[in-house]
C-alpha cells in the first residue's frame, strides 16, 4: 500500500485522525508499505516554508524515518510522471496527482482520506 503524505505524517504523530481501518492495514506485518519520493519533496518543501513545523526530523532525515516505520521508498519514474501529467485536470494538486499515478501503475491501494481519489481509478484505504 502507498501512504498519502498526510497518512505518513499522522502515523508518525500518532494522530487520531488516522482512521481505524488505515491503522489496521498499516499494522499488518505482511503488507508492504510504500512511501513516495513525492512525499519527501512535499514535506521538505512545506517544512521549509513553515507550514509543517512539526516535521523537522522527517525533513532532515527522511530515509531513516521511513525505514524506522518499515516503509519502502517508491521512486518517481518516467511512467509515473507521464501518467500524472495526463490525468483529468479536475484535481490540481501535483503531489496528489503523482501519488495517484504511482498507485495506479504499481497496482497498490493508497492510504488516504482524500475521497477525490476515488474518481481516479485507485483503491483507497480509509
């Protein structure tokens, strides 16, 4: 499963906004947990802009933090980028568009509270 950026942050924070279904899926030791390189970009950018002050540790050492969560980094490929660029323009968030493309191409569900994702051909866990 691929974690949306907010799901990753909520797991790290122990935030109760993470749904029970999502928490259960993420706790399953048999399920592979993927974190996109686009989440690193989004978190580091927003932290630098002062929008995510609580994400300092993650922004400083993203790889170690996701490894501690037993997550695998999912790089962005040319196929991911091309699909993200060709998706319906109704969803303008470039970070979400890349996550949607990655979930579709990798054929994995995405852990996200974004109901808008449902219209883009991905399975969503929430």
